[in-house]
């Protein structure tokens, strides 16, 4: 099955940057094939009770399992856009678009079901410190707390959507540590970023002091990778996209919370894993994201490798499990970033989502007369 990728031309969006990097909004590539026609999905009942949204930022990690969180679904209001839905539910813009093929991200319409990708297969990396998966545009911060009575440690993970470096300023992979914590950082745009802005007719000053015009936001964690930061932003609508000159951008409230909890010396691992497979409750789940533009790996081969690795560590749960090859091919093609169980069954992904997703209240902020142009300007 061929996967066709269309590059979306960049609009003249506002820029932001970090100490030796920067932040410029560039839309991510959009998958427009595979399959060419999205089948009419099964949909949750509009009459279903609408419950409180789940806590999705701080999650318990069950020993021996790899999947955390749970799927949710809301019904839109006429004035909703994906940029406004994403933030209160702890998801990024690209995550929301990938999870909802066929739904207009600027004008989803009234009472349209929108799935919230708030279940996650944890990255294949040590569960300590900070792990960043650039393919999923998501950060995971692991902490362990010892039970005073039993002496056993309980692992939990805090997870947030992130913005990462655009294709020509890719966020570097590898291991690092947090070297410095800076409140109300001053931004010194590097020469390369100032040159780029000058050529675009948008000259930058040599120094940007703290305040509402500072693209680093109010908090920054410096990494041992020279010039790279985890930081906030004064343009939160760009979180969840390829937005920067390499730095990692978070919603202001997320970086503020991490800033208080993360200490100097914390390990940071940055990985690129578009394919994730893991176990929960004896079921094997597969989660596939759209690979980054510069990723030259064979995606089907990567799915096979990751699937085989997951089966090897599955123990008794994997013995004799028959997998649905057609379903795996579809998950690989659609790249929705949602963990789907892949045991052989008669259930479609849509039927699984209707059964598994919690119907929740729509808590997205309302902005009257919201249009595509005004939403773009807010980036």
C-alpha cells in the first residue's frame, strides 16, 4: 500500500526562537493517501452522557505494561477549531489532526465527534528522567515514589505535547542532561536566525528581554546539548507542530510545572520512534505516527521490527496470539497516532474507538466568529 505525502506550503507565520536556535511555525507534512477514501466511521452516540475529562498529564505506569492513559471523544461546537480544542486536553495540533482524518480542523461543524489521542504507548527507552519522542511530538517525565509501608516504588509519568525543530533545523537526537533552569529568560537571537528574519523582511533585535514579546516564554530548561532548550512560548497555538529552530517548546503551564519539578542533572533522552508497540492487560497495541519528513526508514519494515520485538517481550500473553495483518497494514497507512489492539478480531478501528473512548464534556474555550485567518494569526 503506497503512502503519498504532500508538502504544505509555509504561510508567513510569526517566528520565535531559543538561545542558539529559534522557533518558526511550519506546518507538518500531510498524509493525503493510504487509503484514498476514509470509510464512514462508526460514531459515538450524541445521546451518551458527557463525563468530566480524564487526567491525562500525570499517569501511573503499571509494572510490566507499556500503555498509559485512555482515549476520549468530544462533540464540537460550531465555533470550535483544533487549535482551541488541543490545549485544554493535553494534546498537540498535529496529534489531533492525525487522530481525526476527514474532520475539518478549522470548521469541524456542530456536534462532530473529535477523538482525543490521550492514550499512549510509552517510548522504547529507559523509564527515567525525561524522554522526548520527536516523531510523536511528546515529552515524558518519569518519577518514582517509594511507598512508606511496603518500601516498593511506584512509577508514574507526566506527559505533554511539544513543538520541535522544523526540517531544516531538526531537533537533535541523543542523550543530554538539564544543566540550568532560567526563569524569565532573555533571548539573544543567533546570527543565523537574525539573518533569516532580515531576509524575510522581519528584522529582529539583538536582545529580547523577558515579557510578552519573548518567544521563550517565562521558563526555560537548558540542556547539555549546546544551544538547545526546553522552553515555554508566547505563541501556544504552535505547540504540537514542527515550529522551531531545534528547541523544544511546551505550553506555558506545562513548562512552568516541569520547571518546579525537574532538577539540574536530570537525564534527557531524545528519540525518533514513529512506530510504538506495547502491552496492556494482555493485549498488544500498535501506535504509528507520521514519520518526520527527513526519516528515510522503511516504515513497513520498522513496524515489523517493532512488532516482533514487542512479541518477544510479551511472555505468556504473546504465546499463540494471532495478529490481524490487515489491521496492522491499515494502522501503518493511516498513521493516526492512536494505540490500537492488533489481536485478530472482527472489530474495525472505528468500532474499537466507539467502545473504548470516554465521551467527555467539551471544555475548549469559546471564541465567537473564529475563522481560519484569525486562528492562523494567533499562532
